[in-house]
């Protein structure tokens, strides 16, 4: 199966097909394009990194919460250095599932259960559709953009609440703001809601979060309009860069001039207290 070539909301698109599409740009790709040079960005797209344990933990959590996706499987081994353990891990991966150490399997199971039972999360997850994929053409740049909604809780024929599942190291909502800033989740929300709007769907958006450390406390958060507006402006910058690089077929690296740099501000603040 190949990625759809036309704008629309699609069901049943395999995750690997969605992520392999090179004819559109996703939210995570747009966010990355604001962090590095286009040259590095293009190289990273051509040379994707293998999944890390942390990434697989998150994927396993999504599967457990949403009920679709690669299945988490307990390998029965806390250490994977032995031949038997390596064979078990390879067998699970070959089946398309996610191998986990027993302690990680227990953690994912507990975290997912806690998140599903959080009252607001439970209300949203009570009905809806998981892992819907969408493609639209950005009206400002003409490039194709895509999004994959974790959960679409329909409230009407063309209205919905988007629930996005996040694992976090942050224990609660007050601390989660730092993750929003660090990972650009406000940009993700703006991107997803823009894609939905271009398909004629009016949406609200919440993050369904669970701390990945015991006791795996869940919480649901939403962002104020000004944060989403900032994310929308950032996304527009990323799309302008992407569209120009595509049109010119050039992915520039750093400016060849000598770059004047300085210490970060915190270094000077630290000096004031010495």
C-alpha cells in the first residue's frame, strides 16, 4: 500500500505507510525543520534512525490506550545480552510487535490503565476512532501536509475532539508546560487543527498525558488560544522553508561566514552570584 495522493481523511492507513510518505510533510518534520538546517533535515529524512527503547515505550503505550497498532509483548528477559533473549526479541520484532523487558511491560500496562481510567480521558476515549490519517494541500504554499490523529472523538458530523496521547517525564500539568515548549506540542496542536479545518472539521484539542514514572499519574491538559496561535505562526515559517527548498531543489547548510557567538545568558547570571 502507498500513501494516498489526494486530500482527505483516511482510515486504515498502516503506520509505516504514513511515515514513509515523501510527498508530504508532517508536524514532527516541520518542527524539526525549525531546529536544524535544511541540509541536515534532508539528510535525516533520507537516513532515518532506528527506534529507541523510549520510542518503543511510547508506541506500546499508544497501542494499549488506543487499541490499535504494534502489540507490546513481554520478552520475559530483563537483560537482552544472552542468545536466548536476543532470539526472543528478534522473534517479536519479526512478528511486527514491540519487545519489552518485564519491568517495562508492567510499566506500560499500568500507565495505560491509569490513563484510560482518568475521568476526562475516559469520556473522550469512550467513543471515537483511533489513528485516522489526513492529507491536505496547504493553501499558502501549495505543498501537501499530513497528520495522524491519535483519537478522534466525534461530537457531530463535522465536529470532534482530538485526543493526543503523550507519555511524559513530567509528574503533573504545571511541569508539562516545559515539555510543550521543548517538544513544540503547541505547534503540533496548531498543525492538527489546521489540517482538520482544511477538511471541514471543527475541533477542540486535548493532550492525554501520563507520567512514565511510578505511580504513573495521568492528567489531561489543553492549551490557551495564544499558544496555538504561536504554534500556527511557527508552522507557517517551517512550511515556507520547506516549500522554497522543494521549489529550488536546494537544501542549504550553515552560512559560510564566520559566526560570532557568545555564552548563554545563564552563564552571566551565574557569575553575578559568585
